[in-house]
C-alpha cells in the first residue's frame, strides 16, 4: 500500500507549505498512519511531529486556513492544537523524555524524529509519513511497526520494562489496542505488564477509566477484561469484580463462577447497546454476590439481597474511580438494584400490581433493564435458554398490556402536594406526604384508576380518616 495516499487530503499540502517556509522537518505520525495501513476509518484527529517548534508550525498553518477553531497552546509541553473542518490537528516538537519512578510526567527535551518515535508506546503507533519536499510520502518505520501490523502484534519500541515503567498507562493502552484491533500482546510485553502491574496506581483514576471505558465499548469487552485480569491489573482497578472469581463446593453443592458469568453477560449485552453505562450495569450487576455469599444446608448456596448490596457498592466504586456521581451513577445503581426483579415476574400467577410496581420503579429505564435481563441468560442448555427467553417475552407482553391500560411508567400522582394543601387548607406538614404516598400506592395496587377524578375522590375519603376537612 502506498503511504502517499494517506496524505492526499489538502491539509497535508498546506502543512508541507508551512513546514517548508519555516524550514522545519515535519511528519504525520501515530494513529492516523496506523489506521490508514489497517484500512480502518481514519480518525478525525491527526498528530504531526516537527523537528523544532511544533507551536510555531501550528501558528503558521492556523494562519493559512479558513475558519479554524481557536489555537490552543501548551508551552510547557511544546504542543498546540486546533480544529478545522471537523478534524482535530495536533502539533508537537520532536522530543526525548525521561521519567522518575513515582510519576508518569516526563522530563522533556528537544530531540530528533527517531527520539520521538522511541518514546511512543507501541511500534504500530511509531509509524511516520514524511511531509518534507525531499521525501514526501515516505514511510518511516524504524521499529518494524508494519510487520507488527501484518502479524497483529502489540510490541513496544524499547524494552517493555522501560516503556511500561516510564508510563504505566501504556499497560492499559496495550490491552485496549489488543481488544480493539484483535491483536496479541507480544510475550515479553505481556510478562512485563505482569511485573509492572502495581505501577498503574501512580496513574490518575481519570486516565485509567478513560482506557477502561474504551475497552468496555469494544465489540467483545470480555477480551480486554480477561486480559486485564490475566496480567494482574484488574485487582488494582476493580477488586469487587475479581472477588467474584472461583467456585466453592460444600457438601457436593457448587455455585457458578460469577466472574466469568459476568463477562459473558457483558458480551451478550454489547451487540444490543452503545450505552456505556448499561454495559457498566451489566459488569456490576452481580458484584454484591461476593459479600452476600452463604451456604445453607437446606437450600444450598445463597446470595440474599445481592442486588441491593451491589447497588450500594456502585456508589463507592464510582467515587473511588472518579466516575461521574450524577445521573450515570444513579442509573447504574437503579439497574443493578432491579436486575433480578423481572425474573420473579415470570410466574404465570404474577399480579398486575407487581408489574405496575416494576414499571414505576424502572420508569424510563425499563427497556434497558429487560435488555440486561436477557443478556443475563448464559446457560448453555438450549432448552433452558429457549424457555427463559420465551418467559421473558411473556413478561414483556404482560407489562405492555398493563402500561397501555394504567400508564404507570414515569407517572406522577394525579394529585399534587399543592392541590392537597389547597383542598384541606393546610400549611406544609407530614399529612401531605402521607396522602400523596397513599394515592400512589392505591394506583400501583390497582385500588383506584390512574386519573385525577379517582385520585381526588380517594383523597377526600382519606382526608376524613385523618380528620381533615375540605375548605
């Protein structure tokens, strides 16, 4: 494949002109080149390295373009970037880096293209294409990155212990690329990650989670998740998940390995959602099983209230990993807490009130909850799997009928607190909450219809019992 085709877009000619004017040796590097050679959709971000000032080159290019975004400069790192026509362009001066043991922030000094390629994480990301007049379009591949692309190998330009110890986040990136590209990590590299796994703790939680989320969004997340566990990184990231590993046997009674079951569930849900937080809910739906596991001689292994315990663990996990504690965390908590509820509704004699309650509690997330429950069917017994899926279809039909009739998904009681206060001439007091809750319960139990007329009549009757008189 001719690398010159990779730089056919007019932006490369403009950058070549700027580099020539300034006398700067310039190259396009990294992921853009890698993805072009892999025939993947090239990213909408392109990195450029120049032997000299990347900031000066960026300023010159920026001045030549129509309607670029604001130029952002990071003098400390010698980098600059801006967007143009939907493409994120980043410029950096070629550099050498050295690290201290307790930090992934390098000491940086000017260097050559070869120095810059050495400091990159993997050979497949150290590829460069020249934008210089004397060898325009030539591929620079000092570490045989093209061979590694062909052989589907993740390998470091330097000794892996140096690469991973210098910047431990690269261990996460190795696994992410292996999972995204369906590549294998070279044996020496794999062993080095095992040796250096503990150093992941010097990396900020935000950066670790950024890579973890990318692994979660791969078509088959278990590939990356298993690798994280195999190299010893998972215990530093999600010890709650590692705690699910293993099968215990007491008096001939065993339980399934909930770690590997969880990975199956995440793989099952992946084709059905691009919602990363639903994938998180699948990953965490059983984390409460480790602390709640008990053996009972009469009934065998139990995990009583593991959904409730797991939902409480979600908050601590999100807080520790610096994940968002707002709506995403609450969403995952809710799905984890309700994750076993639909299964209990499979019984033919399930009441409408039970269906209404689940609809009310799940609200707008009901469909996501059912998606998780279907993904949770991991039995290899075809008859059992077919029966479970048929049962879920019946539950969905029952739910649909109840929803069409009673309109309880996301419903708000037909009587507001303000109306209760006005009806009985009340100031804010506990009786208002009692009446509102009683109306909600009456609707969910099917005692009254979900409309204002029925609720108003119920409110007046309840007011009499509470010795309240309408105004």
